[in-house]
C-alpha cells in the first residue's frame, strides 16, 4: 500500500533470471532468483489494500520447497521491492512424453502478501479513554495482541493526538488501526521493514513527475472521463444523532395488588445514549449498565437500583424481589428519568448550479441523485459536513489518468504534483496515485503501470476527518459499546533454571535442617492493567521461613 521502490534494470536469460543479476528473491532462507521464470514476477499495490507479489519458479530437481507462511523478500540493487509472506503456493507438473529426460520438471506458482496481513490475525478487546495515539498503539502491539512478538514496531506515532474514547470489542488489529487512523485524519501502513506508521497522506509526495516538468520515461498515457459516480444531489442515511436532554416520568402501576407482580421495566421514547439521572420520588437512584454492572445481589456495596442498555429504550429495576430494600413502584410513586436519546439521521444536500450545468449540456432536469449509507456518522453537524464533502468529491466528472513508466519509485497513495501534458489537458495538475502494477519484463527493464486520479476529484477522506478534528470534534470510536473480556487460564507456570551453590550443602543425614529448592509466586500489583505475577526462586533450609 505504501512501499518505496528503487530503480532497477535487469537482463534475463530465455528461461530464468541469471544468478549474477543484481536481483534477489528470498523465500524462507533460500535465494531462488536463478529459478525465476521470465516475465512472471509482478508486484501489485493499491491504496487502502494489501500489496501482493506473484511469480513462477522452475524446479528441475525437486530441491525447492515453498509453503504458505514462508518469509518473502524481493530486492534490487539493495532496495526492498517487496516484503511479506507466502500466501499461496501451487505446484504444477507439466506432462512429459520422454521419461529419459531425468527428474520431472515442476513449477511453483506463488502469491505473497505484505506484512499488513499480520494485523488481520490478531483481535483487540480493550477500551481507551483520554490517551495519546502512540500510547494506544503501543498498548495494542505489546499487551492486547502479539504483534510485537511478530516483529512489528511502531515508528513516529504522534502522541499529541488524543483519543477521547475508543472501544474495540474483538475487532481485528487492522480494523482498530483503520478506525484510529480514520478518526485522526491519517493513513496507516505496516511497511516492508515491519514498521507500523501513521502518516498524513498529503505529505507523501512522489519524487518522480511525468510530463514537460519531469521525466519523459513514460508511455501509453490515457485520460478517461466518467460520470459513473457523478451526483449533484446527495442523500446521506447516517447513523444516529443525540437529542437534547429529555425527561420522562413514570408512575407505578395499580393494576396488581401484589407488589412483587408490579412492573419493573419502563420504556423511554428514544434509544438511550446516556443517562443523566434517575430519581424516585425526588431521590436520586444508583444507576448501572445492564451486562456490565451486577444485578440480583443486594449484598454488594453500592448495588445498582436501576439499569439501562446503550441504544435501547428500556429502563429496568434490580431484579431482586425485596419489598423493603428494593420495592417496586406503587401507584403513588414517580420515577423520573433524565437522559439523552438517539434518533436516526437522514441528510439531503444538493448543488443547484451543478444541476443547471448538466441540464444545459444534456437537457432535462440535470439532476443526479445518490444515496450513501454510513452508520458511523453520529451527529447532525457531522452528517451535514459529510454530505457536503460527498458533493464536493463526486460533483464533477471523474478524470482518471493511466500510464506506464520505465522506472521505479512511484508508490500507491503518493501525490504527483506539477504534471503538465497539454495533449490530454493536464496543466500543472496534481495526481493521486491509486494503483501501481510492477512487472519485470523480458530482457531489460522494470515497467510500472500506474492508475491515478486528479486530486480535485479524489480529495482524501483523511482531509475530511482532519478538518473535523481541527474544529474540536472529539475523537470517539464506538463510544457506547461495552467491551467484556473473558479469559480462561489453563496454562502451567514452569520455571526451569540451574542453581549454583558457592558452598557445600550438607545432606539430610548430616544436618537435620535439610535444604530445599523453593518457588514463591507473589500477588499481582492491583494497579496493573493485566495481572503480572512475580517469582522468587532459590534454596531455603527446611523449617526456616524465607525472608
């Protein structure tokens, strides 16, 4: 997604790359570039997706073994072209008519994926509140997942970005990184060196520029215009917005003379975002979150009298039937619920001037409508801003620029500035690189096929979220979601070590106070996020307490 490529020129034999060419293909611990079938090596990079690598290996004496999970690196002139692991490996044995030719010839068809795949293997179950982005990332890498043990290291993560609240309820680490980056107006990537980086996409500038202001080592350039995603009237079916504080009052039921049979459940008008207070006859009640706080136990200090669930309408009483300590509401009792609710958001935005432009060109109304769903939008202001951005983004005809270039160094996600090619109408334009497809061609050179969009068309969503952050909007990710972590411990703690004694220890027969090896497990510090036990190991005389 965001690699860096060096320039390389390679000469190939008719069947495979010669061993002395400055090109390395390492699978596992073996360098196998000499077995690479010509024109089979290819790297594909698309912004927001995993980089992949494909190639075909000739194995004439069954000496090569390539299996999924093998480390995979491709280098040229010392620059890493690709780094990752083998995803699939297919063995192909062509039919031969002459068995006297020796061992069967076989081929490996291999596909590799970059190190971002590691973030798909681990899940995050944790909550964060008012923490710096770098602290959140470090916690995910080292405590919540085993990514640090896989060699992933965070680099240059900004600490001045504060995550006001984030709940990750068993989502992949990749999804957690994506949500954090999106909320902060950044992009993220694990590069070919296993470095996790969060970066501003606008700062990723290509050093290579095509056209009259740059290199002429390009060819087959095309400009494609399309109205496939064009719109001038935008409907945004968003998530939910917050109501103003609302007060709902309930009176106890008189339909049953049996107190224990009276209703314990009441429903407010809107799904609950948060509860400000619950009062019974003017007395403030203790309120808990159902599924998180304990119900059905009045022996707990500060036991909760009433419960609610996020995004539900229900207010329910503690389920213990105790008419002295936990009485149900009678007909004279008043329950007052002060809460903030959530309501569905539907935003409509339109640009009449753009509709008039299309009408003058095409006739008719000139109106193009589109509907977008985004449940993550959680406020009216946020929804209006996004609907407006969608109109800016898609309210013009798309310009897609494709070309081939005979050198490396362009990566997906980069911005190419100052592109001037008058023949297709580009004058000092900006292009955002969307896809890079690198091929090692017969005999001579690397060729990179590039697909890009003009930057006016493809303003990144990172810029949209960054503007929201700059206006003071809090960075909240799934703020009302409850994270419940269950762990089952079945492991044994085994300590193996050699103990060296500096003096002679008498045996049991020589000393009635014999010696014994001991191990003591200390209780964890309650301030730790997770229990971390400590051990003391050594020797002690039987009957003599350890100090």
